């Protein structure tokens, strides 16, 4: 077998009921942050994946009735005839490139609060809704409600057929309604839909049969199902009941889409969960069913994909995040262009933005979500409109992406980095615990600029205004990053914290440079994302006594959106880190810190030989301001500052800033709104 032949198995067609995929690449249903409100944005995003070679492209969760309303999270709908038009647009775009289109029909049960529709939530029993801890409970479903649910599924399937879908889902996992019926704990009914395993499986069997009867031979019917129960934890897999359920239903659907009950593992960030992490959970499924199986595992390695198929774990390579990071992943594998793959780094920025009710974005792929509204394509960028020579100062995520994209457009580009290594904050942060995969942000861009004859890279080049003016650059781009503040100013403190000018107060920059504080050390986390937890973990790994103080009620509050908060706090507790939530540091005397409760202002002193303060960052924009003010810079047409140098943010924001600058260089666009909007018009 040659190297090229090794990957051929990934491009074999797979029969799914009456339909056949062109290959084994399956973009499973995943949230988009777009939903029914942004149908053009959504259709363009899905189309790019079909164009990139995905054999199947699915919607996000698609509600079948107003009693399944997940507002404020964006979701798809097939409630009535009007919804068919929006869904048909996506199907048309996906079919244009020879891919199959799938729709995940969904009812949330008690997991939704119906904030928009104001319908009463439905449930297997009457339970408090799990959506935002909204203070309502679900209505226990009677036989009439169950008949109505089955009717809604059938009507949703009928509309899906009219929209042109090829694969129609029965959604029985992720703690939504059908999963609630399957659950031994949640389903305490005494009728034929509760109690015994056979009774708890009854409704999903009826839903599958109803759907198959409705669609006939025109569409495939898939079931999304969990391979284990909610009782699986700490590496112990509890799946006996799930096995028995699957044996009852084994060959009834045309496709099994298998995930697991622990969403923080299925959707886990790379800090905690590595590639193919579901393997031990799903490996038994194909021993039970003769129907094709798809599952996920944040597959980024073509070799891992082949292994999953050859070992008989799955038939189709399921992906959500890898398809976001690189919509052209299948095509690049087929063409042997492995160096061009933008590998997912598992940061979960995509999910975090959907969690905030906004269109998904991606650290690696700055075009994600911009396909329709800005007309950006992940693999195509327009050629240059001038011969202007461009200097990019700083080779962090913003500078590297700006240089790469400007180079792709054909501009003559010089990239100057002040240190010996490229990567900026990405390089530094990737050396912290759990963040090693983030180096892919740097490595992809370095790989891309290597062969560009119009792009020069200079390392160890600390440039001054005088240096820049010595050369004949038409445009200058400053991507000089930022530095963490040492004085404690951030979200909580608007003025410096007394004692934080002590030499025993450090910042994440100091820790990442290898400076070792003395213990005991207190990490003051007023950033609320990942940095506080990973710094505390690093210091604890080095044997120091560590405490963490945060004004929020949990460690890394914002990382709730990236599905890693609980794992981060558990890890610190397991390591023996003392955690003081809902507290702030108000002073430090070199021997102890004054800590006070954010609610009562009650204070106590905690022994500490050093502090690591993680609050806000200061943009390194001095060079930008000097160039703006320098009267001798008249030959330079324009000076830009981007990324953290302009306004410190996430790595994703920095990459996006670099890409946007490159796209808009020499742009003739006018107006205050730089993108198209989908409007609700009267």
C-alpha cells in the first residue's frame, strides 16, 4: 500500500439507507449561533463545508414545535411552511457540491424554558427546567401529549422532505426530551412509557417507526444516541443499559450517530480532552448493529481517522469543530496537502460564541461566520490592488495572520519580530499546562508563509520609529501585542492595589518567561478565563503552595462558555490549590495579602510570599502612537495597529484582526456598516 492509497478508505462511499455518501466525512449536527434568524449566513457557512469535500452536512438542532424553544440560543426551526424556505436554501447550497444534507429534528423537553414562545415546557415528569435555572417546571406529558409529540415529529419530517433533506434525525441524547424518557433516573412514570427498559425505549421506537413511515424510501433516518449513561464518571464507563437499548433498536434506523452523556468530554477543550477521546465509549456499537455508525472525537489527524475506520469503531468520520477550523479538510487530505490543514486547537471559541447567542467564530479560521455577510472564503482571497510595500511589526497571532493573508494577496511584505522566535503570546501560552495544541495557530501560519517569495521574515528585530522611517514602506502594520498589568487594575479594581508595586508581585508574562516566585503564592484572577487556572496549575506542579482568589463565584467563570470550567476547578482542587471565590485582594505587604469578601467586605489575611496578578493588559501601542505623531512619516500612506496592540482580547480576536486588515487593504468600501445584514423588514 502506498502512502496515497492509505487514505483512500476515507473516500469510499457509504450507503445510508436509500442514500449514499460520496465519502466518509460527516459534518454532524452542530450549533452555529445563526439559527432561523440568519438563514443566508447559515446556508453560506454550510455550503463552504460541502464545497470543501464533506460528504454529509447537517443542520444544528432543529425544533419541531414552539414547545421546544431554546431562546436566547439560536436554533433551527421547522414549525410551519415558512420555515421550509429557509431550510431549502441550505439544502440547495449543500447539494450544489454533491453532499448529502441532514436535519436534526429536536424537542428539548425540560431542558428548554420557551422564553420566546412562552409555551409550557413538556417533560417525561414535572421537573425544574435546566435552562438558565429558569424558575419554572415542565408539564408531565400524558398520552395525548405523547401522541402530539409523535405528530410533530412526523410533520417536521414531512417538511424536511419538502425542503430536500436526505437524512432526517430522531434526536435521543444530550438530555433532551427523548433522552429524558430513556433515563432510569428521570423517567419515573408508571405507564407503558416508564419503568422497564422496554417501556422507556417505547417512545423512541415509535418515533423512529413514525419517521421511517413518513419519509418512505426517499430519505434516510438517523438516530443520535448516547453510548453511555449519566452515571459514567471518573473514567468508569456505565453503558450496560445503553447496550441493551441499542440491541432492541439495532437495525431499525438507517444510521447511528453516537456520542456520550458527558458533554464536557464529548465537547471537551484540548486542555483536558485529546483526539479520539470517545473511542472506548463507542467501540461496542458496531458489534450490535449492521447499520453505519458515525461518531466524533475532534479528529484532526488523517492517520487517526483511518485507524478509526480500520479498527471497526465507526464507518463515518464525524466532526463539528474540525470542520469549522478547516471546511476544506477532506479535500486537503484527498489531495495530499496535509501541510495546508488548519488543525482545530480545541479552544472551544466556536462553542463559546454560540453560547453567547452570536454566530460562531474560530481561532484558526477567521472566515468562519463571515462567508455570507463579508463574502469571505477560507481558501480564496482577492489579489492585491496596488504594489504597496507593507511592513508588519510583530509575529504574534495578529501579525502572522496579517502577513500570511497579505502575502497570499500578492503584496510585498516584510515581517519583523523583536525576538528570536515567532508566535508571540501563542508561543508563550502553548507552554502552559494543557495548552500545547494552541501552538498550531503559529505553526500553520509559519508553514504557509515559508514558500512565499514576496514575504521576508526578520527575527530579533526590535524596530524604532527611526528604523522604520529608514526604509521605503508604503504601509506599516503594528501588531506588537500587550503585557499583563502588575498593579492589579482590572474589572474589580479601578486604581492600583496597595503593595502591588512590591518586587514579589508577578504577572503571567513573568511566569511564562520562567521567573519563579517564592511560595506560598496567591494567584489573583480577575480575568476569569483560562489564565488564572493554568498559572495556578503550573505553580502547583512546581511544588509551590498555591491559593487562588477570584471575585467570581467559581474559578474561570467565563470558561463556562468553553465547557471547561468544572474540569478546571476540579483539577485545581485535586492538586491541593486553595480556592477563595467571591473574594478580592485589597493589599499586600510582602508577607500576607488582605483578602475581602465581595458581598460583606469582611476581611482576613492570607500568608503569601508572592502574588501573581491576572487582571488586565496594557496595549504595547507606543510605536503606533509615535508613528502617528511623527512629522517625518509623511511618505507612509497609512499606519495600522491590530490585535492586542489595539485592544487586548482573545487569540481568536487577534487572528481575526490580522485577517480583516489583510482583506480590507486598499478596499474601496464605504459606509459605517462593513458587512451585509439579514433584516426583518416590514
